[in-house]
C-alpha cells in the first residue's frame, strides 16, 4: 500500500502519527510504503510553497493520501495561492477529488456528549456526501477589487456544470444502495440559479434509481430538520459550500468533530483521507487533541482505497472498544471516564486491535 502521509500543521502531525501507528499495527509494516511530505505551513517552511512540487509528486504517485490538517490563524492575509489552508483546496482540485464522504455516526458510549437529546441520536448513521471539486470554492471570477465608484467589492462565483452535478448525484445513489436506500439532495433552488440546475439534474438522475427513495430539501430547512430528527436521513448529497457547513453542524450530533473521518475520492479511485476537523491551533502540540477522527480516516482508507473492509472494521471495533473502556480525550471527556492524551489514545486503539 503506497501511502503519502501529509501531516501538515497544528494538531495534524500529532493525530496523523496515531493513525500511522494504528495502520502499522493493523496491516503490518511489510505491507506499507509510507512517504511523508510537507504541506501547508510545513510546506512553506520546507520549500516556500504550501503545496511544494515534490509533495504534489508524492501525492500523485501514491495509491492513497493520509492528510492531517493545514493552515494557521493569520493565513488569510496571504495571497490565496500561498495560503497554507489553500494547499488542501489545490490538492482536491488538481487530483479531482470530487466525492467527499463524511459519515456521521454515533458511538453509543458518546451519546451523552451529543448536543441533542439521546433518543434523537441513538443509532444515528448518516452520510454527508459533499461535492468537493467545484462550486463557489473554485468559481471564477473571484477576488477583491475596487469598482468605478471607488468602492471595494468582494466577489466569488457559485458555479456548477451539469456533468459535475451528475457525477456526484450518481455516487449518492450508488452509495445509498449499499446503505439504507435513501438519498436527500440538499440545495437552494428557490434562490440560486446554480442550485436550480442542481435540483433539475438530481431529479433526472433519481429516475434511474427507482429502488432508491429520493427527496430534496432547501439547505436552511434541511439543517432545521437535521437538528429535529436526524435519524430520518441516510445519504445526504450536497454542493461544496453547503456540504462544508452542514457537515460541521452534523458533527455536533455525535458529540465532537474530533470523532469524524472523511474520504475524498477521484473518478480514477485515488483517495485522500482526513479528519473533518482542522488544525485546532489552540491545542496544537499539547498532546490533547483527539486522534480518533484521523484513526477512523485510516480505517476508511483500508476500506475504500485498498478494499480491505475486514481490516477497516477491525479498526472501528478497536475504537468502539477503547470508548467502551472509558478512554476519553479532553473534547469527549465526561466525569467518571479516563482522560488520556493523543498518543495514549493511539496506544489504546493499537492495544484494542489485538483483542
Ligand atoms: C473542510 C474545511 C476546509 C473546507 C477548509 C480547511 C479549507 O473546512 O474540509 O471542511 O472549507 O473545505
Ligand atoms: Mg469545513
């Protein structure tokens, strides 16, 4: 398994180290070819570029990429292409990682950490499928300029082509067939032309999957319903911008964004795996960040990129075991549980793999 390890900035290196530890313990060193490369602020420090040419080459040569997090406060002041945080966006775009899977599931042990009442989230298992290669994130024109009246104007462009919408909607329906057979497409078709096209395409594609239950929702109403009755959803497919927002909100249903993994796949099957959380600069370097999102991202990698669902399930079981044994990082700590640091949590998962 050829894996590029791009740990990045902030808590990225700490949590990624735990995921690597768990991968080694799961599949064995002999099966792993890991290549580390700097990205984000680390890329700027190493090569003056948040996504150094050498890092890009390593990412392209790998079967899969394990990504930590990139970017630090103050980055916004830099030109877009030089921003450490933008390195991730460039990777997504250049590798055409259009299908972003963000599973949101409840570990029973963490039910008390959810922002919602236990009965609303017990057994919760939904998948946010976020389109990741287009939309207002990449649309042109963009930028801040001064208009003819001397007034400063900021512009971004919400943009989707029909094929871009079509391919993510197909992924949604195919994925739903492996799950509970339901797709909800989330848009803002009542206001935005881009989203009118989105809805039209989603409705058309849905006809090709009569065995899958299709619905659509406007993003504002969707978020409200997700907070009221999240268990009614199975696969939720949405654009890049709405997917970003909706997935952070969904994270709180499970107690902590420190628990949520993700996979981003390209049409040719290349995958980037990363925790949904960011660099968390306030807790970086303190060995207190929760590594479970990164560890669970490595589990998704074994499943999606290397077709080893049994090994992937083994990691998920090990995570469930350590939670049942009371191990908690600070973000999910509850009185009576056993508070551990980042590295200890990684060790606990490794130990639980053996049982
Ligand atoms: C995410 C993050 C990124 C995004 C940032 C770090 C660019 O919030 O992956 O959800 O907006 O896509
Ligand atoms: Mg986000």
